[in-house]
C-alpha cells in the first residue's frame, strides 16, 4: 500500500508554487543562519552537513567524511573547464574539495547569507576563488541555460525542496549530454514504518530544519528517469548516517556551553533533532541513499 502524502506535503501543495518557494527560502535558511562557528564545533573540518561513509568500526568522523568527498569526486569525474552546480552548497564542503582537486568551474547556491559568506571566504583561503562562485538564491529562481552544465550535485539539500518534479526537469535540461547528477539525501521506505505526521517528525521537519519533504526512493528515481536521465548507481548509506549522527550528537554534548554562549538553546535543538533522526535511521523508518545518474549522448539513443 502506497502511503498518502504527509500533512506537511498537503500544506505545501496548498500554498502554491511561489508561496512555497518563499516559505523554503525563509524557514530553511533560518537554521543555517546561526553562526558558522557553532557548526565548526559539531561537524568535520570540511563542514559537511550530510552523512559520511563509514566502512570500518574504527573510522572517525573525519575519515568517513573524507571518504564521502572522495566518492563524490570519483563519481562526478570532473574534467578541466567543466561547469558544476552545487545546489545547497552549505559552507562549501563538497564545492571546495572538488575545486581544489579538479580544474572545473563551480557555482554553489544557498539560501543562507552566512553560508555564502563563509563559503566564499574559505574559497579565497584555499586559493580557488577564481573558479568558485556562490549565489544566494533558490534553485527554482536560478537561470539555467539548456545544456550549460556538466555536473549537478544535491548533498543533504534536495530534502528541503518540495517541487521535485520541476527541479529534476530543470536540471536534466541544463545538463549537457554525458552530464552527471549526484544526490545524497533522506527518504522514506515505501512501507510506512511509524507515524510520518508524528510530533517528532514535525519537530525535525519544521521546528529544526524549516521544511523537509522525504520522498520514497522509488519516487525520486522515477522523477529522475522521467526527466530523461539514466540512474547508474544507488548506494544505501543509512548505517553510515546513524554513525554520522552519533558523532554529531557527541560533539554537541561536548561543546554545549560554547554553543549556547553563541546561540542560547540551540544545542538542545541540535541534540534533540539529531537524536530523533538517529533513532529513525537506526530503525529504518527513514533511509539514506546516494543516487548517481547520467544524461545520455544522443548517439546512444539511436537505434543501430
């Protein structure tokens, strides 16, 4: 049995496209407008606010996130002068890792002015600012010329976007033949495991993060394929996300006083939503996947 839409999805549908976009722009950004120094105490050195990839029991957070950065680099295989869009680039974790290790040209977008400011400052510090731009905009407002991009990534960001069909269609049109799409984010299992409209779910999706919409993996893959892209890889990172959240929670506890000195009460919000999320992923009532897709060359579509 296919689950019905959540209350949050119904509310978003009722707002209309323009109002929902403004809703996301305002409320999602609020979480990320806290001082970057807070997140430096909680996340890895690269400031990835998404799961790492744990392979061994001895892996620490830095090891897992470095493995994730390298995995993203390998899958996107960015060549010199290729154009890359990082949608929801955060403080520049993947953006800067890729800029340092490839000769591509990068555009990051974010809804948070503080994230943009820090990502640009970090790009200057790393000597890659001539190939990195960061804009404060919603992806639905970003002008995208047909076949103007070689790679697009959504890492821990597409979950904040309600109008997924339109976004996938826009991205597919903007990708050149051979272009790559990478998504790493949260999903619901097809079989509902628990109350998706619970107070705990709403706390994460609204109180903590502003707006979240978790599709089923099959729904997301369907939208990608309907946009004309071929799904090449799907990897289950749910167990890795449980461990990532565990490290973040430990860091919040360790630095609680310093966090609350910068933003009173924010440590409680972080620990509460991360603990609920960790339990959800441990029970697999929510799942974490990485998806890689590609736009075919026209020649590959020809009947031989």
